[in-house]
C-alpha cells in the first residue's frame, strides 16, 4: 500500500480510500455482513481511509462502519460528515451549519461509530444561511476538545474554502472528481493547492459508470438513486455510454480494468489527490487497490485528456435540487 498526506497537519491516509455510502443506501440491495467483511478485507490490505456520513442510511452507515472497525481502531482513519439533515423516515429536511447543530451531530456520530474521536470531520454541504466562519468556528471547538482531529469541507466553492481556512486549517476538500466529472480542475483544485489543502475525490468511477459494468439503465436496481440522475437518463445515458466505452478501450490496451484506469488517472493528477471509490464487495476493493501500481505515461495521460476532456459527460451531476446544494 502507498500512503499520501492530506493537508499540512500530518494526516496520512492510504492512496485509495473506501467510500461506504452504498453499503447502507442509494445503490440498490445491501447486506451488512458482506459490507463488514469488505471493510475488514480493505484493512487487511493496508487501506486505512474509510468515508461515511451521518446522512447515509440515516445513521445506519456510521453504525455499520463502527461495528466493522471494532478492535481495529488503530488501523483506521475515520472520516464522517454532517449538515444534511434527515428525518427518521429518511426524508430530507435541509442543510444545517448552525453551531449548536454541529455539536449535536458530532456527538451522535461519535456514539454511532463507537469511538472517542473522529479523524476527519467534514461539513457535508454548505449552509448558505449560516456564515461559514460560524460553522467552522464550532467545528474548531470540537478539535480543541479532542473530539475531532482534522476538519474538512465537501462541495464548497473556492471563496468559501478560503474563508473557512482562515478560521481553522482545512485539511481536505471532498468533491466529485473523475474522468467524467472534471469540474474541480477549473478553480476548486487550484484553490486547494494554493492553501495546502488535500483533495478527496468521491465518485471517482463516475458512480460506477466508468467500470464498464453498466450497459443499460435496467442494469440498476429499481430503488437505485442513479435512476434519478440526469446522466443516467435518456439520450444523456447513451452519450455517456460512449465515454465509458472509450475508457474500456484504453484500459484494454493497458491490460487493466476500466475502473483501475480511471483510478490510476486520478492518482497521477497529483500526490494531493486521494480517491475514495465505493463498493460493497471485497473483490472490487482488491481491484481498486491494485490501481495504485498502474503507471500512466505522459503520452497516455495526454491521450486520455484528448478523448475525455473537461465537460465531456452529458447532464448535470445531480437532479436540480441536488445541484443547488453544491459549490456553496
């Protein structure tokens, strides 16, 4: 396993992490026993960076991750998030960055995870009604109290990142980034680099699209969130499938899986980038980790950039309501 440093505070994580969201919600059927075995297999292989959030499964995902790492806390860098407020029935109630909510959410996450400290605590989405300085100020208090080690933001705009960083060092910015979502390259990634903030790339496999395994919308379960995603609908789906085929062709020439090529490309974009592909299966964890050993030449990188330039994917990343909550 190779490791990378996020930010300037000394947080070291495996070069590839594990997104745990789909183990509890959004991506079709899930089974806790298999998910726990998958997490433990990842730890056995040296992967130490686990990503969850209080919103995933309305707390169930944090509970699952907590059970999976029991007895192995020293091997794990635990990242979780707050701000997406959901009712017990799963309905979305809004976004909160209120200082009192920050503390309440953290205490609940600590309890579900069964730990004394969260290694990396993100604001999941920016609350436009609360100054970022107030939210990060409350998060900084948690650091002082030893309940959180490092702070992060997710889907934040450069100006917001700068204002937050002025209150307390931000260790990592988490945003969607992949061969079919290259938006961060325009301004978010440069802003992070200017401030010395690490970049955590979620959905690095295009929500599974870049694995080459999704050929029809019908390949997704009836309750799979992706069926509501603009990129998985109608003509958008057909056009994006052409991009996935390009990734498959390049990977075949390289002698690797399409998913591994997509991860290798991200890893080659900078030592400050850490992708966190999500999966419920140990076999895919093994494939993803193996991508670390794939080296792309400058010529191969240039060829990929030519075939899949920024803006190549068709359709918004989220439905309209979701898009209103990004880049806050």
